[in-house]
C-alpha cells in the first residue's frame, strides 16, 4: 500500500470506531496496533485522530479485503454489534468496491464464530467463491 492508502485506511478505521461518538480504550489500542502493523507512526496516527485523511481506495483488491477484515474485527471488538454498525460496514464494503454478495455472505457467516470473529481464511474463501 502507498503511504496515502495507509493513512486513508487508518482514517477509515478511526471514523468507524467513532461511529458511536466515542473511541474506547480497546478500540484505541487496536487502532494503534494496526498503525504499527502498516507502518504509520504514532505522530501520524495522532494527527489522524484530529484531522481525517481523505478517502483513497486501496488499489489492490486483496488489500481491500484485508481492510474489510480489519473493519470487521474493529466492529466486533466490544462484542456488541449495533444495527447501525452492520449498515455502515455494508456501505463501506460497497464504497471499497468489494463484491457485495461476498460482503453480505461474510456478515452472515461471521455469526457462526465466537464473538463474530470470522477467521481470515474463511473470509478469503468467501471472496474467492464469489469471484470464480
């Protein structure tokens, strides 16, 4: 991912965490971990908290699927899924250009897993099945 894509992806995660007007400590720690994982500094992360980066879709579809999985993990981090969160994540999947049937199937299948945390390989299998 380009630096701009990383900042945009992280900004998207921050905005999703703020959907309920508050970023919990567990969400904050998750976001910091993702920032470290993708190579965004703490200073850049702190700047994103106050000044969101404009949306830039991730070029490679495989990385968009990884970003969608991060959104799912973030949504499920507090073990409570509000209907608004499901709608928002569905809209984000569309905005990211993901196959809507795969997005819908993922949201359905995740309910079969503890805390709705769908394993990455299951998520990838769903997306592969909808592209073949």
